């Protein structure tokens, strides 16, 4: 599912070297960096901690209170808590079956900065309660959040229960925004960002990623085409803005090659053809072509827009079913192939600019030499002919 997204991410990484770019990936990564805790639109029973990659039960849905009103007793080595965790795993709560009671360090790291969404009450209390169950010294105990520190005030208290899952914790986790982004993508999670614009952007990305869904629905397919063409156009625009001075300098060098060749009446047909072909040869290889990628991307976007225009037209028909059937049956290119091709067009454009910038002096000398040679040859065959 994430392969299309990775193509766009790779493209972004290759094209945009500017960390504060307005492009989609830096925006999302910055939003992840700015937010520690994540609820999910498509899984309301869990909450994710960016710092540790631990998943915690959402206390709005989890029975942290016994019978909805009381604490869990410490008698019989917290048998009620053990049964609760066993039941939670057997019921696959939130889609997980590895729920466990946190150790004191996991609980304390979660609540220490008091940013946990269910932090409520004095000190480090959660939901207004201070004693929470921890896995300590081979058994269960209570950690009183009245006192700071992971292992302070641990005893056989009556407790409340908040389990966690390690399902998403990868090896050597550093908590980088990119790691978190991959966790979300690979597990089909739709996080709730505090920024509404980022929420909209992320849902567009999910649509692009879900290629199986795109195969089933032409509407989703062309919606995704519109989204991915917009993203690619943004990438191009950002690149051109960031390299505007270099591109302008390169365009100045290549300007003479773009002029149409004009036959010289004093030259033979074969000579004029030779000069025209020389100019065409250089122009094709030294043309920056920064407008061509836009044109091709816009053609794909226009095709998607035409689809929706046809859809609107069908909606106005008296008997639209036949037209819908025909529209549904029309062949469409594999979406991943489409994205790969458009991304390749953008990359090739970027490579041309990079090549031009790196070898600017050499290319400038080629253009100059070609112009001088052509002018000298024309002079040799005209004004210097008698000499």
C-alpha cells in the first residue's frame, strides 16, 4: 500500500533539499514533531505515544475502573487485573492481543511531562486518580502518582488499570517523525492532527497509497490522480523557486539555441541543413525544458478533470445507468505506473537543471563556440568569399 507514497517521498527527498519547504512531506513530518500523542480516526480505542512508539488503551473505552465505579483490589496478587488483561487480549481490544501492564519506567515516562491527554487532577494523576497498576519485581503493584520518579511510592495499593502494547515498537527506535510516519502508513492508521490542514493532507496521501481501492473505483482513482498531480506540481514549483537564480542563469546561456534557424541565401541547401541540424542537436541536449514536465503533469490532471465533468453530465441524464456502466468499464492505467512515470518526468527535469548548473562553464563555452563557428562559416561563404 505504501509503495506509491514511498515513490513520492523519494522524489521529494531527491528534489527538495530545503528543510523548511512547503511541500507535503516536510509539513507532515513537522506536524508529527510538534505532537506527542495521537488518537486515530479509524481506531478510537487506542492512543499512540510518538516518544516511545507504545500504544496505550484509550481510557474513554477501556474499563480502567472495576465495574465502572471502583478500583481493582490487590488481594490474591491482583487476580482481577490479570483476568482483565487476559480478557482484553482475547477480545483483541483495539486490534491488539499483546496488551500488558506497564512497568514503572514505561508508566512514568508516559506521564512525567503531564502531556498525556488523560492527565487530570493534582500532581501526575490520570483521570483524577493517583494509584495505577505496574508490573514490578515479577508481580503487579501500585504506583502512586502523587510522588515523582518511576519507582517511588510503589506498594500493594488498590489500583486503576491502563495497559500498553509494544506492537508498533521497532528495533532501535529513535522517535523520529519519519519513523512515526512509516508506522502510521504501514498499519493503515489515520492520525488526528491538531492542525486541520494536515488532517486533510494526510487523508489525500492515504487515498494515493491505497492502490487496491483505486482499482475498484474510477472516482477514487481520478481523485487520487488530482491529488498526486497537485503534489508533483508543488514539488516542481518549490524546486524552481529554490533554484530560481541558477535556472535563470542557465536559461540565459541556452537562449540562443532556442531561436529558430534561418536559412542563409548565400549558403547551399546542404550547408543550411548542416547548421540547422547542429543547432537542433545542441538545443535538444542542452534545453532545460522546465515547462515540459508541468505540461505533461497538467495533461494527466486535465484527464482527471474531464472524467469528473463527464460524471456531472451523466448525473443530469434521465437514464444514467448505461452511461455509468460504460464509464466504469473504460480501461485505466495502473496507478502505480502512472505515478512512477510522472515522478520520472519530474526527476529527469531536475537532473537536467543539476547537470546544467554543474557544467555551466563548459556548456557556456560550447554554446559560444558553436555560435562563433556558425558566424565564421557564414562570413567565410559571404563577405570573406572573394578573399
